[in-house]
């Protein structure tokens, strides 16, 4: 990750429509060369944030700084917009050829024809659509159209690229190919990028930093590792794939670890917490190991609980196992282990997870 | 049946002999309606785009007024334009009543809402986000409007056809403000009305056929342009 001065900064941004606050961001930064993904459910404010940052939506209050300079509504917006590019979920191509579409941003800037030609050819090649050059944009498939849209965005050599769920309406194979190409081009050109998605795997794959949004706010921003493993609250936890979220009270402490009581069961977690404090424990399903009772030896896990399998659902490569250990617990097992352990609904098993696998959200004294 | 056959024969004759009176009438029709359409394109497209792109209270009322205007009865337009241009009317001092200029004014009033209404619909029918995309590509407001007009070129060509078709075929306003003066303000439609009322069905039919052919060829040319610009 490249750390340098922020390329884009938002301070105290609020967007209000019809009395509802759509966006409320006290402070937000993106650094040069960074690839930041915005994740959150529909209506979280991702689109609004991207449109506000590109000044397509005028914020009710607050300011946006590009390379330390404040964007003024009247005179610097156009200049600013000409240094960024934006890609939407829909390709939004013009009714002309692929070539002219890719050239459109350059034409708007009044660039010379010969220069436009070279740049467009370069982008067409980069996104593997050179053979579509003279095709009408109306005849393209979804993937080809989105490639054209990306090529159009990159042709202006933006200093920052904003993408609003660019792959959301594509089928999985097309989407995978496109994500791969985008990743390659982003890394190759070292373009600063920010993209909205509701697919956390896409976010994990592309970004150096993840921001989780809901209700117009950024709930947490940090490295993928940090957000995935140390969510700040239950919402972020569930959104980043934590399937077990338990609330309990701290009943014992011993230097660096503590024991919380959940429905009368004791779970050990790593972290600081006061006695009697309410804590929320988040356990990712891939960190839970199942074994057939009563063999509890051979594991360093302190948290071992007997439980009954309530439900098994297939996730394709994995199986999601819902357990009742007096508290609900979810584990992922591979198809192979499912067979080997002959796990079936109703079976008694033993579930274990390490104290370090428990993420703690402190709720304070109650 | 004889009447129609006679009419067709006569029309054919008038056409191949380039009958000066018929030619004069045809050219004046083309001139008046052509100019009126051009003027209406200017006003219709600019106002139509402006209304489509702006947000203001009462927009719905304005839009429904424009849509009503698309069905403006030519006779009513004729009545109002006559009133304005009447010797004692507010614009009477121009002294242009019963001239081709007055006809151009009346036809412009008829065609403008047609062009405006179609433009409005054409622009509104473009995806909302297209505007954002164009701005995000670094376009000025003017560049954005120009790109949007280009994007809506097919329905806008339909607007040209509808506007021209509306005025070349109207008779009420032309007769009221033009006066159907022989060799001066007589156009195809007014001449057809007159010949029919006189019982000269053959000439009337001839004029009618010329009018039809004219409308057909103009639309054929515009359709050619439309089809050519359509993506391959």
C-alpha cells in the first residue's frame, strides 16, 4: 500500500433530500494509489457518496478537497471533473461506435484527433476490445459494453477513478474476467480508485482498504484484514461474513484474555474488557472446527462446546453447518470433511474455536 | 370513379407539363411550411430540452400544456394570429396579414409545440444517469445538452417529420391569415379547398395528389437520414 498525502478528502459532508439525511460523513480520505472499496447493503449511501465526491450531487454542507484544494461549486468543478472518471453500473454508452465512445471524454476535452486515436487504440487493446472498434455500441453484450465503458474512463487518464457497482449486472463468468482485467489495469496504471460494491469478495480481491457503509455513514474503514477480522459493530460483522454474533457479560479476567458468559457457557476471548461489561463476540464460520465427540484432544482451542447440528446448507464448495451449543454457532466445513465426519442434521458434535478467533466488540458497562 | 381517374390524369398532366400555376403553388407550400418548420425546430428543440432538463415547481403543468399544444387546432391558431395581425390588432402595424409571412407565423405557432413535445419526450426518455455520465466525462453544460440532442437524434427526426407534416397539411390557419390570394398566398391545401368548393374536382384531386407526393418524398428523405444514422 502506498501511503502519501490524500488525493481526495471530504470533510463534514451532508446530503439531505426531502428531509432525510442520505449521507453524513464527518471525515473521509483516499490516498494516492489506493484502491478503496465501499461496501454496504443497497441504500447504504454508496452511490450518493460517489456522486457527491465527483460533485455530481451538491452536498448540503461540508467540503471536498482534491489534492488539498477545495472544490468550489462555481469555478473549479469542471476542472476537477476533468481529472476524474466515473463508471456506473449501467455502461451508459453513446449511440455510436465503440471507438467514438472511448474517444468521447477526449473529444469533450478538445484533444487533437491524432492524439485521440492513439489513446483510444491503447485502451481498446488494454481491455481486449480492439476487434469491436467499429461496432455500434447498441450491439454489444453486457460484458463488452462495460469494457467499453471502462476503456472510456481510462482513456482520459484519470487521477482518480470512481466506480459505482460496475459489475453488478453482469453474469458471474463475465464478471470474473472483468474484475481480473480491471485489477490488472488499476495496478498497471497505479490509478487511485474507489469502487462501490455489495460483494465483499470482490472488495477483498481488489482493494487495499475497505469502508463499510450503512445509513449514509461510514461505519468502519480499514485494511481488508482489519475489517474482516475486527469489525467494530454487529452490523459490520454480519456484513463482512461473521455468522455468529453473541452478546454476553465479562465474568473473569486474566491478563490479555477474558471469559464471557453466554447463556451460562463460558467463552474465552483475547482482549481487554472490564468485569461485568457487556461484550459482543463475533466468530467467523471458517474459524470454527467441528469434530465428532468426545475427542477434544489435539487442539489448542480453549473454546470447546458440545452441540447438535440443526441444519446443513450447501454453499457450493463449502457447507454451512448451524449448531445449537445452547447458543447458536455457525461453522463452515468442506464437502470432504462433511463426508469424512459423516455430519448429518441432528448429530451431536463438538465445536471448537480459538480465543484469538473471537472478535470482541465492547459495549461498556450495563 | 371517373372523377378520380380524371383527377389522376389531370394531375399527371399538370405535373409533367410543369404547369406554372401548380408549380408556383407547390413551391410556395414548400417554402412556407419549410421555413415554419425550421423556425419551430429552433424554438421547439431549445425550449423542449430546457424544460426536460430543468426541475421547477409546476413542471407537470407546463409539460401538459406543451402536450396539449401538440393538438392545437389550426383554425384556432388562425383565429388568434388573424386577431393579432388585424389592422387594429396589437401587431397590425406590420401590415402582414394576408401575406406568406403571416402564414409562416401561423404555421410556426402550430409546429412549435409539436416539435417541443416530441423533443421533451425524447430527452426525458434518455436514462437519467446518462446526464451524470456525460458530466462525469468532463462536459460543460452546453456540451452535455449537445450530446443529449445527438443521443435523441432519431426521435428528433421524427419531430421534424411530425412538425412539417402538421403544417404542410393544415388549411384552416393558412386560409385565414393568408387569404388564398392567387399567385401570392395560395398554397396546396387552400387551393384544394377552393377548387373542391367550386366543383373542380379534377384539379382538386391533382393538387391533393401533389400534396401527398410532397409529404411522401420529404418523409422519405428524412427516413433515409434516420435509417442511415441507425447503428449497423
